C-alpha cells in the first residue's frame, strides 16, 4: 500500500497550474513606505542629516555641527553662535535665521521658543503658532494639550497650539492619566471649578473638583467641603447628587453604593434609583451580564465572592476568595478593565492563585491557576507563574523583586514567554505594546504587535510609533524626570525592519549602521574612543 502524502493547498494549486501559468507564491503583505523625513543625527560630536531611507541628505563633516535631533519633514533646525536657525532639508538654504536663543520640544511638530524674555509656540517650518507673550509653556498629559502661563495664571492650548482659554486658571491638573478621569482636565478659577474635555474640547464650569473614577460614560465625583460622592455624565452634568458615602466604578448601567463606611453595599442605576438592595460586604463594577459581589462573612470574617445578574440573582455561586481589578501593572494586578474582574482562590495561608472573569459574557475566562494575571489590551493578558523568573526593580527608591510576565491571547495561547519583561504598556494607537525590562526611564523597552511579533528589540529606553508617517523611532533616554535627555537613535519601518540604528561600543563611541548592518558612519568608530587616562607617574 502506497503511503498517502497530503500537500498544502497552495503547493497543490501551484503544481496543477504549473503548465498553464507557472507557479507563483502569494505576495507578501506590503509594508507602507515611510513618509518623507529629514532626520538630524549626531554621534561622537559629529552631525549629519539622513532621509527616510537612511541616505545622507547632508554627510558628516559639513558646516552643521549642532543640530536639533528630532524628525522633521523637509527642514531642520541647527545651532550656530547664540541662536537656533532653520534650514532647508538639504541644507542649501537658511529659511529663517536667528529663530531664537531658546528652543525645546512641545507636542509633535511644535516647539517652544524664547524672545525678549517671553516664550511662544512655533511649528517645524518656523511659523509662529502663538507669539512670544507667555512666561512659560509646556506639555500636559501624554502630548494631549499644552499649558501656558502668564503672571502665575494658566491657560490651555490644543496639541496643535490653538488657544482654548485665556490665562485665567489659578490651578490646573497637568500630570495625570486623563483617560482614567474620563478625559477631563480639571482646573480652578477664583474659587470656581472648571473642566476641559480632551475629546470634545468643551471648556465649562463644573459642580465638582475631583474625579474619583470614570467608566461606562459616567464619572464618580466629589467636591472639597462636601462629604458625599456623586455621579456625573460624560458631559460633566451631575445625575446623582453629592450625597452618597461611597460610589464604586460605573459599569453595565449600574454603580455600587454605600450609605455609610460600615454599611453594606448595593447598586444604583444612573438616575440614583436602588436596583439591588445593599446587602453585600463588597461590590465590584458590573459588566453587560453580571457583577462580582462578596457576601457577608461569619462573625466579621471575609465571605466568599460570586457573580450576580442585574436582577440580583446568583449567576455563579460564591466560591472565590478574591475579586477586583482585572488590569496588570508593575505592582501586580491593578487597574479597572471594563467588563472584567480578577478572581482568586487561596491555596494555603501563604499562597493564592488568580484567574479572570468575563463580566460581559458571565463566565470564567481563565480559572484561578496563575500567580498573577491581568488584561493589558483587548483580548491580551499578561501573566506570571510560580516558576517565572524574577528581576530586581526599584520601587519607591528601594530594590524589590518583581516576577517576569508573559503575554497570551484570550484563548490561552502564549505569545511571549514570561522570561524577560516585567510590564507591558498598550500604546495610544491601540495595537502596539511596549514591553519593559525594568521600571523607570532607564529601563530598556521592546516593541511588539498584539500578535506577539517582535518589531523592535529591547535596545532603547523609549520607542514611538508614528503610523501617519509609517515610521517607528527609537530613542535613548539619559537622566530622569524634567532633567531627562531624549535623543533619536534609530529608525524602523512599521514591520520593524531597520532603516538605521546607532550602536554604542563598550568605550562609549557610537556608529550608525543601515538595515543590512553596513556602516554608514564613522567607518572607524574605535578612533572616537576616549583616550585612556595617563597612568600616574
């Protein structure tokens, strides 16, 4: 009997059509070309200008010895004497001389510049978006808006530099994850409470000064001097007065409440009507189908937790020792993820294992068998196991042990093994993850797509994706906080293929190579190594 051998359908099709039309492999997915770029780059105190293909627009050794190193479109900024100047992309023409003696980056494509002791905003073509009439100007949030100050009062600009408000605010929240606050930036003006919505660009007076949580199109809010908590809609209007002792995170059309610190919890609808009577020890946010609650324990002890539906009836009987946030960060399971909850079970007095509950479908997504598990992106979960390696990270200024985390999809397929990274961050584009080897600005970070494909290895402290220009940029970060210096060091296409990278020798000298590993410059990087200190005689 002959053995039957099956062939892939593509190969079979090729063999049958060979005599008629020849055999061609399916074309590989095309990678968008990088848009036109002018990229100033300095290594070993020598500068050049590259284009989006890694070719020299201006070779090293030119008259340009001080460049502002960030991507431009068809120009660049260079320093000479005491001023910054703007040149054409090929360096053959000075477009604007004596731009400013003070320059710093704001949101993408915009810069703060100084003139006569004041500060303004200009674009990369040197056009003044805002005149130099401010005392200072800086970025708010994650490039989400710009703040300017005049006489200790603050005003707001959009990321493109358009004026939202005059400088009238005595205080303004600037450093915050505004997505967790419903995209509202809160401010105060002469005792009045104001808010600026980053999505709708609405600027209005509010009846609250603090947003405690935001989800499902609603905000849990409070106001200084008022003991109670209230609920506001996405537009900032109160729908439940500031009267409740406690309100949980909204979800599934309901919000948990307590009438007193030591009182049981139940659920209200978004008009303040009691839907599920207060009878539980703890109440977690609802999903589309159900929410996790903890029953009262015996003699003051902790009870078990299960899932109830919108009618208050049990969908899953109480069996879990822990429920709560389904996110995952460096400190472990934390961060609200709408439609999900973690579930945990004690295995011993010193060990608990965790899983994930899908509240929108009303079922267990992962049984509690992991050391830690949490969502970091839609249908993507970070996880760590008891056997996962650990790394030393700095927490609150002290060394601490953190377990390495892997990445898997919602079917349990492991995409990245828990070996190298301690955290994952979903980028604003929604389909790239930064994987960090440690915490803090100095930690190296790799870039992955949501299928676990490595695009950029952990070589840089910061990696940004510019889908509009079809580019990925790698940055080295040196220093911390406001003193950090961020310099462009690599360019990649969206599929992760290298246009150019900057390698650092052990001695500290640098060398730029193209995507094939061929040296661009300097050919002999060793010659730029610092001279060894002369031995003491």
